[in-house]
C-alpha cells in the first residue's frame, strides 16, 4: 500500500509515524515544509529505506528538492535516513558533538550485536535499529553544517522557521521547530522521558516543559511518535499530567 502524507497546512505535511504502536517507537513523524523553491524536512527518518519512502511521497506532491534537514535531536531514528536526501542538516551544538562521535563507530549488525552484549538494557532499541536498516553498505551519518546554540531563524522564500533549543530528559540537544505563519510547532521528543535503557520507574512526560510550550499563536503540535494534536489537547495533557491511553 502506498504511503500517504498528512496535510497540516497549505505548505506543511508530515510523513506519519508507523501506525503500529511498537514500530512507531522507532519510526517517527517527519515534517515536510514546502516553499516556492525548496523543501525543508523536520528530521531525516530512521533509515535509508524510510527516507526513500519519504522521497516517493515528495514526488507525489511535486515538492522541490530538499534544501535542509532540521534535526529535532540526534537519536538514531531521527537521523539515520538523512543521507538519502543530499541536503545539509541543522542541529544544536550538543547534537553536533553527539553525531561526530556516532560517526566514528563501525556501524553494522556485528557491531550492534557486540553492543547488545556490552549493554543488555539497550537491546530493544538496538534490535529496532537492525530491523529498520536493510543494509549498512555505504551508510553514513549526515553531520550538521548549520549549528545553533540557543535560537536560529530561517527565512526561506517568505516562510519563517524558528528553531529553539529546549533540551529535556529525553535528549539534551532537543530543539522545537516553530512555523508562525502556519501556527504549527514541531516538538520532537523533547518532553518524553529518558530513552528506555536510561529510564527509571515512574519516569513520564515532562509536563512542565509541555506547559512552557503552549502558546496562543500555535494551533497544532507535532511530537515525534504520536499523532498531531490541537493546542487545546496538548495543553489539557500538560495541565492534567495524565498520559493519553495510546501515547508512546
């Protein structure tokens, strides 16, 4: 079955997370912002295979070539597909350091199995990585060419894109991506608890961070691994400090 984009505004779509709740944990939403002459992605997909599927849907909407990829954070499932697009990446300075270190590793199934032996707590995530990657031949991690410390604004063909570092328990390099003209905010995984292998009993969403992101001039919130929600729903979750039944 062909992949279908979800349209959020006249020039904004997402390639949606995997509908299967388990697979969705490692195949996140990818944002697509189309300007007159360029396409900007929010995250790069979890693998070259994932990225190639995204490329097909970009052709379907006759999107221009990809101009930039904005990493919301540098966990593998948000960056391992970026090599397919042939475009420069944008990341926070902490993510730049993380990706530089990741690029030195001998990626492949043998290396991953060795990592599982060294750190059994990481096995679920590492096996998800192996499932996502068809092969490792010619694989490379796209390093950011544009690096922010706190804030960066991009102005592309009349479209404003605001990027701001927020950090958080899930990834210290997390940024949010705001589209003020479309009233859409991409928040990545910034309010999530730590990754599974670092998580303690009782760890949950960072509701205080969620509350800090609620703004009257944004109508739609897109996190990494759930469906987009309205500002009202996002605020309700933040204020009630109660997880939705189907949340990841």
